[in-house]
């Protein structure tokens, strides 16, 4: 999978659909006044809403009280979100690559998978199921995962070396998110990883302001649309049709507050 092949097919339509003031909307992003040197409001927002997409019972007000003011809750209420917060914090000061992707998964999956699977690619079949147990997606076969991820890393490495427009950065960030969750290379935490890697790529290309993009909150608030857009590509990894990815790719730029 060459990410540029997806761009060649979809980017002209993407440019027609994204907000006209994408640059202005991005430039208007600012860190929240509540943030400090040791606490980031937007990292909390990202961690909470990315976790809520996966069914975690947590609200942003309680988590801010826990994270900024040290108010104690039952450990089960905050530990997975704390792990994800640590992964976002790690990403902000490290280059996105194979080694750091593994480390980020190790951090965010501390309370999701057994220790020997943290940061490790899966070796079993992987299915995404609906709440009623229906199979909604069949991920890459275990014998394919290593090669698919090798190609994934290579695409990211090439993109990080290229000079890209703002529109291209947003486009490829969404592609990174989409391709990763379709490979589904880990035993758990794939959705959290995909959303983190999307934001991480934005941060690598656009700097600190990128971490203020409220994408995770947008995906949660539209989580049925989010999942429907993921489903549009097909049921099985070998049959995915990326020509149908445009609705998903447009969700990131439309996460920006409009000025």
C-alpha cells in the first residue's frame, strides 16, 4: 500500500470538500488557560474522548479534577486514561517511527493487554465485532501483519521527509489513522493508537498547535458516523476499497473549530 496512490485517487475531491478556511481555523487554535507546565488540557481531552470511543466510562470534568488537582478516584476509573495520556505526552517529544510506535502502544496498553503483548504485533486472527457479536470487519491475517506494518513504517518515514502543504498534512494524517486501524496489528488498543498516530503526524509536521486539534472529541461526538465511515471500505482487509475513504478523511479537517 502506497499512501500516495490513495492521494492520487482522492485528493482532488478532498480539496473540494475541506473547509475553505482550513489555515485560518488551524492558526486560531490555542492552548487552554487551564493548562500548566505539568498538565495539558487538550491532552486530557484527547485521552478521555479517545477512551470513551472504546467504551470507557469517564467524563472530562472528573478526569481534569484527577489530573490537574490530584483528586482521587477509584484506580479503575482513571488508569487506562492515564496510560493513554502518558502515550500522548511521550509522542510530543519523539519522532514517529517503528520504535516509538511500539513504545507508545506499550504505554497505552499497560492495562489493556498482558505485559508480553505490550508493544508487540499480534500473531492471531483479529475481528472487529458489533455489540451483538456480529463480525463487522476482518483485519489483516497474522502472517501478513509484519509485512503490512513494515510498509506502514516506510510510508511514514517518506512522508516525514517531504515538504507538504497544510491540506496534504491533514490528508495523510487521516490516511495514517485509517490504514493503521485497518491493519489492526495489536491485540488491543488499535483505535487509541490510530487516533494518536494521526495527531502525532500532525504534530511532527505542524508543531505544537497540532496537539490542540479536538479530533478525538469530534470522533466521539459523531462516533456512529465515525464507525460507519470506517465500514464503508469493506468487510475484509484483502478487499478494502480506499476509493470510499473520503467521508472518513474529511472528519479530521472538520474537527477544527470554525472561526
